[in-house]
């Protein structure tokens, strides 16, 4: 079903005008009846076998690229053609830009059956070589979605979006509260202002955020006040704006977000001003919202193959706010959109998040997690306010604690996932923020600590309507962090622990914040291959992540930024390890994945997503201000079969000292499947480290305060190891491949320390102690002894019995406590079950029960020997008494 025509018109070579009718078999031959042109004008007469929507694609050639480069001020070198199908409204479409070159998807157009014309007015210095017309095939809804009958449907009455008949009076009454006066004043001012808008249905216009904000303000003002004059202005303006609105074929800059915002604005007017709509207004708004929906990334129906409500851009505003709001608004007139969106949210998203949010942190990291979770909270709120009860599991209320615990005293965050916020190091006074997500969260959960974070982030002055819809002035912010535990265990799905020495937000604070990851599942996209990664903040990042998120999927992104080599963790090089997902370099890290699970059943039963098991997680003895925090994970599953077994443990000691506020004991036990595979114990830092006899000294400073981290490698000793260090221009040198980037961020010129044993073998143990010290302070002496299944450490006022991370202690242990001071004895890695403690000094015997998943115990002691043995002694006291 194609016709090829070579054309020379008036001596001008136009190239190959190739009109192809492809797609469905319509049962009859499509014909190109004529082609005319005069240089910059091209007109083709086509005979379409069946009315419908068709996609147009053009391929051309720039005749003077240097001229275009010289005139370009945007960096995109964009050239537009004016296209007219069937002598309808002319539309501007990109035919060349620096993003896709001279082969461009022009967009979707409606053709009647029969003969009609396609006209193109081309830009100067450009000629078309080929055009194709393909029958547009929309996404196919899953069978389950097509037959879905929602058990939860919108109520009969309007409004339904953000308020219903029960909550509307509550929101209205809150407008009178002092806390809401400023926001309400902004909305009234904007709503009552006339909008200069020239309506011409024969012309198109591009997205205009100011007009959309004015429309929303007028609709909200009508909802709150009942002022019909303003409400009718909202209806008229929305109808005219959406009629003229055209996004064309822009495909860069995530334009789908602006598309969605326009749909959302139309939905608000449709719902809030419903009583003012006549049949023509309803038809016009509905038609244009559906027209825009077809061009969203997730498509319409919203099941485009590579997009999903579970991950990627589909897990942003597209479904959870924009299409859901539209579907709720038009439900009476058209229930099909609600069928699709409610299926996506209630049957796909809700059950998946119920499973995932057992770990109160986001798999897409700090930045993307904050952004995407905010859109999920829109969906949660829209259902809650429409129905009067929640549809998401209550564990969604715990999610914002992730951002509280990742916060560092400098106002920034520990690194996690792709960090798109380019302001991180542009200012010493930068404070990470996502106030819209914080608003949605604290209002939903009624959590005063999260409201305090919202206030500290500056509130939401640019979105007063959302603030007025959700904020309860009676909920007062609670700025006291001291009541929150210093350590957070993030649960089984995204295994990790953050341990702190304090909650200070003073820029020069000496607080230490450390994170260890491991165990759980991997969800792809912006999540990194960082199972087992360590981060330490002390006057800046001392140990952490050197990756920079500069562009998605670039060689640097897929071979360094998202990969294990950019993180402080173990690498194991198998030369034969296959490379997947467009990667070029074997970094020796955990499995790199861009696949993501779409259902709970898939994530549980497909081992691809599994990255290990959490063997122990505990902190104490005080649950709020613990002296120790312990985390142990089996990470074998995170690597390919090159690793036979691998376990890692992390013991964080809050010493509560000024000179050395914290110490970390880090242990690794590795067995590979081939002694020729190369293990590398790697830590990354921002400043070039100093090597000494026992290990390395790391440095960081911020706001005229500085600290050092002494890294003593106890096993294997440094003299028995090969040490490679990459820094500056060679930071991203990965086993022969250099992924150098230009960036002002310190990560671009940080340092990687790679330690590997000189002796070849398939088993290797690493034991290291990290001491975070204040400027001018010395590290503390560490006494260390290795036993068969555990290590003994004495440092400061702590005696430590630390089981090797790949086993649980199930044997008698003798702990000799010196008499020079009182010590806190901490034993970690005990087998769960009953143990008996006997003291040589007190002649006492106690039975204790070590819980599964905890595997720790501690007590204070001086000048005695403690005998700890597995089992429950008859006649001993039950429970320890200090």
C-alpha cells in the first residue's frame, strides 16, 4: 500500500516525495493522486481508504546548516514547517532540530475517507525528501482493564476533585483562618483579574502557564464563593484555551508534563464549575482533554508499552493526577476513562506500593523519589477526598521519614539514585526541598514533624490553591527532632540503615550521618546498582557516591553514574561477565538492571529483582539515642554467579564524644566461584585521601569546620594488598575505559580507593574501622583480635564482639572486661534463641532471649569476665539486670 514518486517541479529538485499509507489493511488501495510544489511549498493529494487518525513522519535535508547554527540562540536549531491537513487549521511542526535531526515525527492528524490535501510550507534552507503516513494504532488496553468494572466509582454529585459535599464546607471554613489569609488573598487577586485572551479557533497557541493558573484560580474562587460571574469566566476561558492549545510534535523537555497540566486544569473547571456547564461546554472540554491525552507519553488508553504507572514517567503526574482528575470529572458523560485510570491505580499501583512501602524509602532515590511520590500522593488524595476513605495502604504515611533521615547538617542529602537537583553544590546555603510533596504527606497523615519540614522548606507560595485545599491550620508544626530515633531501619524491601549522632542543622555541626545499604529488591530506572554501599557524612561527604546524573542513558550514566563502581562497595571482576542494557564496561559490581517489576507476584517470584537478604538489623540499648546500630546483609543475590557467597556487616558506634563522635566497624566475607576473579574493596571520597601504614585518611570541610575519617584496614593488612587510587581527571577510569565529564561538582574530580589482596584465592575477608574525628583530634587506639568466627575490638569505652558477617555465633564466648573504666559490651551476630550469661565477679547467671532479626545484646561492665554461652540454663534468672 505505497506509492513512490520522483518529482521535479519548475526545475527545482524536491527530492523523493514518498507517501506511504501503512498500518491496518483497509481492503482497498490508497492512492497519491497528485503532488505539486514550488520550492518551499509542497502539496500532496491523497486518497484515504478509511476515515481515522494517521501519523505523519517527514525526512528532509538542511541546505545551509552553518546559517542555521549562526542564527540559533537556543541550542536546539529548531526549524518549523506549517502543515495543513484537509484545509483545516494550519499547525506548526518541527521538521529539523538538534535533538532528532531532519527525520521527525510530525504528529497525529485526522483524515476523512477519500481525496484530500496535505500542504506543507517549509522553512528556508530546508527541503523535504520523504513523507510517510501511517495509520495510527493506539495503545491496547490489557484484557483485564478492558473488562474491568470498578467497585469504587465517583459519587453522583459534583464537586468530586479535592473536595466532596462533606469536605467542601471544611475547606471553605478554613479560608477564614489566619494561617490561610495570605494564600486566599493571592487566589482572590488572581481570580478577579481580567485575562487578556484573543480567541480564534482558526489559530493555534502554545502552552501558557499564566492562563492556566488564572483559569484554575477562577474555578476555585467560584467553588469557594459561588460567584457565577467568575465561574463563567473560568468555563469560557478554559474552553477557548483548550480549543486553541497545540503542543505540536515537541518531543524533548518532557513536554508530557505540560500536556498533563492542561488536562488537569480542564478537569478542575469541568468538576468545580459543573453546574455552569451547558452541553456545548461539556462536549468541548471533554473533546480537547481527550485530544491532548492521546499525545501523552503513556498514551491513550494509558497503557503504552514502555510506560507504566509503576515506574518511569508513567509513575508521575500523567495517570495519578492528570488522567485520573479528567476521568473523575467526566465520569457521568463518559465512564470509559475512569475505567482505565482506576484499573491502573487500584489494581496495579495500590497493591504494588502496599508491598514496596514496607520499606519507608523510595526506590528511585532522593530526588526522583520525592518527585514521583508526590504524584502518587495526588492520587491518594483524589480518591480520599472523593470517597471519604483511603484506597492506599496506611504505610504510605511513613514514607516522608525517608527524606528526614537522609538529611545532612549542611542542608543537603545523602546521595541515593539519580540526583537531578543541580543546585547541590552551587551554594553553601542550599537546602534540599520538595515542599509540595511534604504538604501532601503531612496533610494526609496529620504528622506535625512533616509539617515542620514543609515550613522549613519555605512552604508552597506558588501553589496557594493546593495549600488551601489540604492544610489544616489546627495541625501545628513540631520542629523538635530530638524525640525521633537517631537510627532508622528501612525494612525488608529496600534494605538499609541510616545512623546519626544527632539532629543538628547547624552548618558547622560535628554530627555524623552514615548509611549502609543491602538486601531486598531492585526496581531499575533511576535506582543505582549499589547494594552494600556505604556513605558517611562528617563536615561533608567523607565516604560516598561519585556519580553525577547529567543525562539519562549516556555512556557515562550507564557505565559509571548508575553502576557500582561509582559507589563505596565491593567489586568482583569476572572477565567473562556479560554486559547488558547498553553497557560497555565491566565494572565488577552488582547486576546492573533497567528492568522493573510490574506486580507483586513478579517481584517475589522472579529472582532477577532480588538483591539479598537482611540477616540482622538492630540498635540500642536506648531506642531513641542508641549507642550502637548494627546491620548485616547477605548480598550474594545482588551479584552474578561470579560470587558464590557474600555477606557484609556494619556496626555504628555513637561514642558521644566531641573529638571522635562516631566509629564504624565494617566487615566483608566473600567467596568467589573462581580464584582468578578479582575482588576490590572500594571506598570513594570527594577530596584526595592520604595513605598511611594502616589505611587511609579522608578529609572534608564545610563552613570553616573540618573533620577527618581514619580508615584502618585490619584485614587484610595494607602491606598484603595492592592499592589503586583514581582521582581528578581519572576519577571515572573504569578498568580501561575513561568516562570523564566536565562539571563543577566535586564528584567529577573525587577519588576512588581500590584495595585487593596480593594473594590469589577465591575467599577473602575484609575488616576495617572508620573513625570520624574533629579537626585537630587524633584517632583512638583500637585493640583488635580475630577468633575463628568473630572479632574482638576494644576502642574508647566499648568492648565489641562482632560475628563474621556470613554466620551467626553459636558457641561460647568469653569477654574479659578491664577494670580501668566502665565499658559498654556490645555483642552482635548472635544466633537467635536463648543464651546464658555468667559473671565471674557477681557470681550471677542470667538467661536472655536473642530475637530473630535482631541478633544483638549489650550491657555495661567493669573488671569482670563474662561467659556467654548458647542455651538456657536451669535455675538462672530470666532476663538481664544491669
